[in-house]
């Protein structure tokens, strides 16, 4: 529960400091983690692949 509270507070703080207005760069932004999504996801069924592609 403590980790979730920290994550929520971090998100609130980032929003209050207008972090969502930061420009997208090739080094960092929300899209940087998308490339690692297949490695952190579990693909055991056809439905898992369909959900990933949806």
C-alpha cells in the first residue's frame, strides 16, 4: 500500500508542477517505456497477443 501511495503522490506532484507540459524527446517521455512493454508482459495465449495488439 505504501508504494501505491508514493506513486500516487508522485503523479500528483508531477501534475502540480506541470510535468505534463514537458516536451517529448528521444531520451525520455511516456513513449520510452513502450518499447519494453513486450518484455514486461506475459504472452501465454492468443488472447494475450490480441489484447497487446488492440
